[in-house]
C-alpha cells in the first residue's frame, strides 16, 4: 500500500511551492474548521435552550381563568370566575387524552403587608411564594428533590400540614448546618412540617423564583387559608399519542360550558401551550443547523475548488515530467492515481488538521463553560452550554472531504493524461 | 549481423492539421531495420525525422500503412497498451536528458522497473549494476542538478537500458553535449549495440552519423538516401 516512490513524488510536488500549498490547504482547513465550530456552537445554543427548560414536560398545557369578554347566557362581559375542585373532577372524567392533571393555586394573602415576610421560623422570616399543588405537578415541571420527598396522594387526601421548600427558603430560614426535614415553619400563622427540599432544574431567573417557593398540598392550602374549592390554574399533559393542542382545545371547551362562557370567547381562559413553544424551538434549531451546514459546506466547497485549481496548476507545471514518465512506460492509470492521491492527501490532511483544531476549540470552550458553571451554579443566563460535535458528524465531514479531494483531483488527472506524451515531452 | 527484422514500416503516411492546411509529413515511407543494427536518421528540420521517431517510439499515431515492432502490429493502441510496449521494447534517450529532477541518479535509472512493479530493493540493485557499467556508481545518490551533461546523458542511457529493450531510440542524444562528451556517449552506444540491441539515432551532426553503420537521409517525408557505411 505504501509506495515510497509515489509519496516521494507527492511530497515533492507539494513542497515545490510551499506557500501555495499552505494557502490552498488553508482553504480546506478553514472550511472544515468553520463547519465544526459552527456545528458545535449551534449545539451549544441548543443545549443551553433545552437545559433552560429543565425537565419540563414538552407536551404540557397550562390553563387559567381570566375575565370573560363576551356577554353570554345573561351574564355581562368582564365577569370574573375561578376554577374549582369540581372542574378537576370533570376534566379527569371527560378528557381521556389527559395523562396528568395538576391543579395549582397560589396563596395571595390580603391585608397588611400582603406578601412580605409571610413565613417565620424562630427569629428568621422571609417572603416566599406559597403554592398549593398536587403530586403530579412535580412530573410536569420537575424540581430535583435533594432531601425528603414531594407531596403525595395521602397529603392531599388527609390535608396534611406539610411543606416542600425550595433551596433559597432553606438558606433564609435555617442555618447551614441544620437539617430542615421534620422542622416546622410558620406560614401566615399556621405551622407546617417541612418534608422535602428542592432545587430547580431551570437556570437564571426562573430557577431563582422556583427556589423561593414553598409547595403545600392543594387541599391543605384551600382549607387553611379559606380558598374554598378554588383552583388557580391547571397544568396538564397529554397521553403519549395525543397532541397537547387537542387536549387544550377539549379542556377549554369543557371549562367554558361549566362556567357559562361563550365558546367564541377566546380571552376568558388564558393558556400556554408548551408543546407549540417546543415545536417552535425545535424548528429554530433545525433552521440553525441547516444554515450551518449550508454555510459550512459552501466554505468547504470553496476550499476544495481551490485544491482542484492548484492541482491543475501542478499538472501544468509538471506536464513535461508526466510526459517523460509516460514515455518510459507509465500507464495513464499510474498518472491518474498519482494525481488523485495527491489531491486527496492535500485535502484530507488539511481537513484533518481543521477537524482537530475545530474539535479542540469546541472542547476548550466546553471546558471553560463547565468550570464557570461549576463555580457558580444557577448563575443565570447560561444560554450557551456544552457545545459539542458528534463523532459521527465529524467522521461524515472527513469522508465528504476525502470524496471531495478525489473529485478535485479528477479533472486535473484527466487533463494530465489527455495530453499526448509526445506533446507533453515537447512542452517547455 | 543477422537479418531478423525488428522494425518494419511500410507505406506509412502521416499528416498534421495546421490551421486549415494539412501538412503531409511522411509520404508513404518504407523502412526495415534488422535486429542489432545501429543506424542514424538524418535530415533537415521539417524532413519528418522527428515524426518518424515518434511513430517508432509509439508516442504518436500514423494515418495509414503498417508498423510492426518485434512482429507486433502497432496501430491506434490504447494509451495503456502503448505504455506497456514502450516499457517493454523501447528505451528513450533525449537531447535534454529528461531526468526526473527530484529523483536521484539511481531512482531515475530504476524508474522503468517501477512501472513494471518490480520491488524497490530489487530495482535499485539492478539500477546500481547499470550505473556501475556507466562508471557512475559513486554518483548514485546525486540529484540530476548536481551532475554534468555527460553524466546526465549516461544516466539517461542507463535508464533506457534497464528494461532490457529491443530498440533504443535516441533523439539528438549529443545535441546538448560538447564534442568530447559526445564521442564518449557514442562509445557507450557502440558497446550497447555490441550486445545486440538495435540503436536508432536521430541527429543532424554528420560526425555522429558517421559513427553508425547505416545512415538514412530523410527529405520531405521520403527516404532520399539509405546506405551502409563500409569500414
């Protein structure tokens, strides 16, 4: 396989004009380098965005009550209403496409100092978000439970006075060495036992907000703070084979009927469809990826055309030499193989260096980001994390490169053997 | 000298298109060369001697007639076949030596064997033998640009000889050499010819032609004179 004379000739041809060879190689190097770096960066952006979602169920929908905007069944517009436990029951019964249904309610205390310093423990106080939740909620927008447990069915059933607290809550109400589990905190005059400690899976402000939250069983919250049967909003996920959009539609229609709202009233029930958002995001990243490939392949192509060009020049410069070789018995296949090997060698080696440099740069950035993230967890704004290049993508690029190299050599090789040896010999 | 023909050319015509004109270079040429002959072809420029040499060397095609080399009919061969026959039967010696500049003397001599796929070690050993015969053993690792014209031509002759050809075609082999070196090169040709290899030299130098046993004069695409020199 390793033919010393062949390689002697290749190295010779490339060495004859080092600057030219280097510049040509740089074209290919740059093409593949850019492709790798852009692919890696695109991936980093994608990872950043998806990480920000945490473990958020991508097939989820949120619906909440707003004011009606259309007069209906004798009610005037602008009417306020709220969901209730009976809605929860009705949705469970009437919409089989629902997989998880988590009613939520945020306690908004009225009166003096409404939401300031609503939680007390000993001499320490803090202002936190107080939510009533069902166990399913932690499967829709999951938080990491680092100690204890989340709310369970029995907590709901027996209306236990238990609380799951965010990490920031623990920081404020407990000393660093204290174990919060089993301890009591007082929320607006009522004692709750801490059963779980959570960390957010999101980043930035979302994480901060989530870690300042205390989750109580919804039923407990409703009874303790006089919310009756009120439900603030629903977090819903669809069954695996059903679109969240269909579920959203069904749920809204049922709720509208139950609350005497016109079916045409688009404003009465507010909603957020995460599935749609997620699809948009997927589309965005698919677009970025496509753009990266188009630009990358374009740059690469420019480099490869450069190689083809320079091979033509090399062939022209060596016309006489090729003529001599053919006169003393070199078959055309020998010459063609020689030139194509040369072209592949130039393309592949330049491309390989580009690939290594590109992957190296991506790894370097990845390491730096990882260190930064380790130094300051949840520091926020991490829209760019873990840039990476698939091994298979890198291999594909390299194979494309070799094929391109062969193609780049094809035209000059054909040119080299299309000249009759006698003309080549006369060539000066 | 035996009388086995190695080269037979009968009624060969060759013309070139020059713009709209047709230039008839060889006009029904007939020529027979026997094994072991040493002949020179002379003629003014335009007489067709280079064209004849190119056809003999399978570097160029002819329009009509017949050319037999070692009893093989040579016409419109594929490039691959042509390369094979050139490698097997013919050794070339050029006026400008035509050595490969980035190969040393030994590698240049060994090159025809490379195309025959002889192993590197074996072909280099054979090349050293031939260099030795040319008295250039000590120059084996030198590059062509470190050698004199005479040395280069001797290397070129060694390269032509290494594939044990039937015929050596020399196109103005002494054209770039001084007279003393020219005579040395002719001595080498004499030695090679003594081994039974046919040598055809194209030259316009009379004293070079005088060294061969048979002289052919070409004029306007036909043989004007063809005679044996009597010693």
